[in-house]
C-alpha cells in the first residue's frame, strides 16, 4: 500500500475525501491527516509518505508554500484539491510539478483516474530504480571480481569505485575474505533453486549490512562471496579486528539466515595493486578447510603460522611426488623428497615456506586416499598431532622424514585397498545412490555413511566423476524417469515420486531442462 498524507484546514473536507473512495482497492492507505501546512511538514519529517494531497488556501503555511518547501528536497507526487478555479494557482502548481488540480467537490471518477495514474507512475519509477540498483550492483560485483582476480589495474578499480561513491584515497591497507556457504551441511535434494537463491540472497543481505563502512562484497561463485575490506592504518588490518569481523559475519549468517558459512581470511596488503595477492591467499586458505574439520574461520594461523606463499615450482614437485606415491614407487618418492629438501637447503628457504609445502603434500595425499581407498580415509587423515609436529619440527631433516613416513603410509594403504578390493568412497556413494536414489538423499547423509567430511566428499566426487554430486543424482533420476515413462503407463506424478521428487513442478522443470521435452511429450515421442 502507498501511504497518503491529506492536508486541509476544513475537517469536513478531509472526511469527504477520506470516504469518497475505496482507497485500499486503489492501492493506497490514508496514513496521515493534517489540518495545516506546518502540521503537514512536521508529519513528513517524522514519517514516510508516497503521495501528498493538499488544499491551497489554508491559514499559516498555505498549500502553495507547503508545495514549494516540499519541492526543495523531494519529488513526492502531489495532488491539489481546491475550491478555487484560479489560473494563477493552477499555473504555480504546474510549475512545482503537481500531478493534477482537482476542484471541490471532487468527483469520484476524477479522483480514481488521477490516483490510478499516480500509482502506475510510482510503480514504474520503483521498477526502474530497482533495475538501476541491480544493474549497478552487478557492475560493481563484476568490477570487484576483476580487480581481485588481477584482470584490471588498481587505478581503474579505484576510479570505477568512485562512480558508486566509494573513495579509497585515504586507504592504507586492504584485506580480502572469501565466504563459502556450506550448503552441503544443510541442504537436501528437495531444495529448489528458488530456495537456494533465497538462502544466498539472505546471507548476502545480512553480511552487507555488517560490512557498511568496512568493505564491499561480490559474488565469486554461486556458493562463494568475496569481500574486500579497506583500512586507513599503515599497520594493516590487524588479525584481531579482522577475526572479530569474520566471527560476527559467521554468527550473523547462522542466526539470521540459518546458513553456516566458512570464511578464509587473506593476508593484509598495503597497496591496491596487491589486492589480488590478498584474495588469492584467502581462496587458498578456504580450499584447505577440509583439513581443519569444523573450523569455520581460517587464517594463516590456523596452520600454526605457516603463511600461504604465492604459487611456485613446489606445486610441480608435489605433483611428481603424488604420482610416484600413486604408482607405489618408493625409491622414486625418496629420491624426489631428497631433491626437494636439498633445493630448500641450498636456497636458504624460510621455515614457514617448507612447513606450508608439507601441509600441501598432506592435502594431496589425503585427496588421493579418498579417491582410491575411501574406506581407509580416516587412517590417512592428518591429526592435530601431525600439524603440531610440522610446526615444531626443529630441522628440515625431521620435516622431510615426516613427509616420507606419510608417503609410505599412503602407499601401503593404496596397496592394501587394491588387494582387499574395498571400494573407494566415491564408489561407495555411487552404490548407495543406485539403490536409494528415490529416498531423501543428501551429500551430508552420505558423508556420514562413508565416514567423511561432506565438503571434502563433494570435492572428491566432482574430481572423480567430472560433475557435482547433485548433478549426478539429478541425471540418474532423470534417466530412471525416462525409462518409466516409456516402459510403464504410470501417471507422471507417480513417476516423479518414484524417482525421488516430492514437488511435481520441480520435476517438470528439471525434466524439461534435461530432455528438451516435457514428460508428456517425451512419452508420446518414445512410446
């Protein structure tokens, strides 16, 4: 409903106008009644109104003066109702952008006509405003994403931010966060896309409200948001302050949007050109969350102080190591570890760099065990003692002896799995889904059955099958539905239920997307 403020010094005139129409049916509600211009101005300062209807001749502040003062700061639609057909009045009202000038007594048809026109105009302006807001928000999202990915320069990013009223002239430090919505922890397969979008929208609204004056948020992926925080202190955005902010974001998302989130906190940088570096480190930290179990805020300190370096040749070395482990080539593993150790020693590599490399190696080994011997994942999973050992190892020799032991342990696990024929975690999941695809299956419930972290299981499944778990399940259900449509004469709603869909409209939508035909057409074409 649109709020109307009516102004007339004659109580009878106010009543006549009030009862002339069915205001609610027209989309309006009489939200205020004033008997003079001063009273109207006071009411407008205290409340919100979408339309002003006022008389012209009133003691004190007249209708014309009221209109003039309103126009100094507002484009509020105004309708004049007057008992005087005076050309000068009409002319002055038109100069102030008044919508119409109605003569008393007001005819019902005239009032309905002008109110309908005003409502349509207000609705149109609001729609245009929403479109502009969405367009500006999308443009800002895209710009922030390109900046944090290093696809545009810092100067261009800063100049574009000025278009949205954001000045970084006084900024002396920047810090990026990456927020991941833990859908796999909460959602089931019956959540519609609209449900998921609503959750995403709710989380963004909650977080953006908390970020006012601290930073800006953008969509990185459907389940991830990036945040760029700004600071005016050359000392950087301190760990305590950023951790407190992350904690507030995490707590508020869970409380108000009912959505758990995980946050990776990047390193603090002092130049706008280094924002990419901060964002990259936040992403890398978040990508390691499966190593840390239930931890929902991840910083470099989460790994005992081993900072996240930029990508280097270490990644290639780790690939060679994991390949040798996968092939069970113990001699090759030892040789590669010795070479890497000697390279670090001769290069005078800082200890945190070496520690971080060993953690990367553990992550890759864990990924390999999950893919090839899922039943043994808990045996291979790093423990808190392992991380403590990595952080407290006194020499590089001890660190590499530890790494060698882990590699040999994984080789033994893979060999044992091959001999026993125990299925991998992904194979176990596929077997469960094949027999129970019509049930209330979720990645979270399956992760409990195979004793794995659901986030890691989702990553593992996609790496193995090339599609996400939800897409795999949807394809399986669609193929079963196609088979039933052709092979049986069951009702479509019964088939939808039999393959696991409780919402018929959602089944219709997904089936049309999957096959290009609706269910009835598909049955006709293939019968």
